[in-house]
C-alpha cells in the first residue's frame, strides 16, 4: 500500500509518500511545497493545488492521510490553513484517492505509542521506522511522514477489525 501523508499549511505543505508492505515502512519520496508570503493568497492556493496534482500523479498513492486541523488561538491562520487544506483535499478527490484524517494525538500514539510524546520523540521514531540517516527538513516534511506511518498502522487495525466483524472467509 502506498500512502501519501500531508501536513497542511499555506506557507509550507509537508508531504511524504511511503510504501507499507509486510509491516515495513519504505520511504518513496518526501518534501515540501513552499509559497511566498508576498504572493497573493489565491496564487498561493493555486500553487499548492498544482503541486499537489503533480505529487499525486508521481506517487500514485492508494490513500492520502492528512492531519486534522486543531487551532486554539489565531482564527485568521486557522481559516487560511483550512482553505489550503481544502485545495489539497480537492486535488486528492479529483484523482479518486481515499482520504483519511488524523489528529495530532492519533499520530503521536501511532508513531511512538504515547499520545503525549514530544515532537523530537515523534521525529526520532519516524526516522527509525523509515530507516533514514537523518530527519527530513523542514519539520512539516517529517510530520507528513509521521502522518503516513499513522495511517499505515491504523489501516492495518481497520482491516483486522473488518475481518473480525465479518469473519474470515476463504
């Protein structure tokens, strides 16, 4: 299964594609989409959308895993990130890619086994699970890889649950 993890934003969108097979995580590709703060906001959204289409075609994922939004303070930032997230979801939908959403707590738990893990712990575990020599920069890219790992772990759980509910049939 190929999973594309996305850490949404409007200045930086992190992405990371992994192949999950036989309980092994194999990194396929990762990086970030950067937009400039002096660009008109709609041009930034357009750049994110165009880049996402390219990434989706290149990685050909079976699933897109994206972080759910959680903001306490800045509503303006939250709205802008939500709009950027919307164009990312639109790109995935246009290519009929199933979309799965995860909270930061779910990602931390899936990657480290502990929902209150600090960011350095999550990054270290992501690096270890993917057998990387160093953690990709910026942090948004590393977060996207962690989100992809979260889906790999969760999708296996969902599959096992469905088998148990339906009963195993040959």
